[in-house]
C-alpha cells in the first residue's frame, strides 16, 4: 500500500537540522509498524493536490495554520478531503489534519478557550471499531495545539477523548477515515523541544506541567499500531 503524505506545515526552521521535517517523521513512524508500505509526498500549501481517487492511502500532517485562517490553499485541501471521503480513499489526519478533516466534513474547529495543550496527554478510548484490536482503556501521547474540534461532523464518532480535548480522535462511518489530535509521529525529544518553544506564549505553569507530563510512559507505539491496523483494514 502506498501512502501519500500531504504536508500542511513544517518543523520550525531552527529545529529541522536535528529533527528533519514531517514527511520523514511519518515515514519513520510507519517503519516501526512493519513492512508493506511505500510513500509519496504532496504539499497542500502549493494549492496543487493529486486526484484522491488515484491514491491508495492519505496522511494529512500537522501545521501551525488554523482551519479558520485565510490561506488560499485551504479550499483546495477541503475539496481534496471531501473527494477522498466520497471516493472511500483511506485517510488519516493528525493534529491540523484531524481538524481540517472535521472542518471539511461538517464539524466546527476553533481556538479553544482552554489554551495550550502541551506535553503528554492521556486519552480515553471512547469507541472500538475492529482496527482497535486489544487497545488499552487509555493512551498517553504527546500533543501540541490550541485549536480543537468543538463540534463533531455528523458522519463521525468520537474515538479518543480527554477532559482537555473531548473530541481528540474521530472515526468516520464510511470505515475509511480516522483522525487524531495527538502526535504519534513525534519522538519525545521533539515533543519536548516544542514545549520549550512555547515559553513566552503559554503560561509558565502550563510549560512546567507539560515538561513534567513527558515523564509519563509513552503509548505512541500503541497508537501507531492502531493506525497501521486501520490502514490494513481498508485493503
């Protein structure tokens, strides 16, 4: 199966020498889940995206952009998502990808009054489609966001939830689309670097709590396995 990684943002320039960029992070993430996948890249910010009917699978990355902002590449991306959904092309969104999928498919996404979600958050599993397998009751995964899905699209059910982010994971009823707010592709060093980068933007109490939360054991590999099961289930 070939996954087309749709890039919607970039690793901050000063961190790229150490961490590279998002397409490589996703390649490395999927490599930890076993063999049988290949990859292609597309950049949504160019405004030119392939026909999703010709793709085997789609991964939409994170971004510093907000879905409510005025970027000329957002309408083509929304159209791409709707066509992928209607076609039944398997599709995953992460962080911004999670938000833009919800936005395109009838949900509501806004900057949350709760402020920054940083560090390792723990999410309850709210529904168990077949690809969830024997997943535990909760998953602890790194996150970095202010925006949230406030209203779930009519075609989706909540997959992951926390008190901070009640709609942190969605599974769509066509059985071919899912999205998550946290970042299973991040390693701990990068997640910690992002927390440090938010100093002067987020309250120090939030920064301190986020850094402490990184001591919680990571369940990123479990979420990676769930995502791989999802793609495998669509074949």
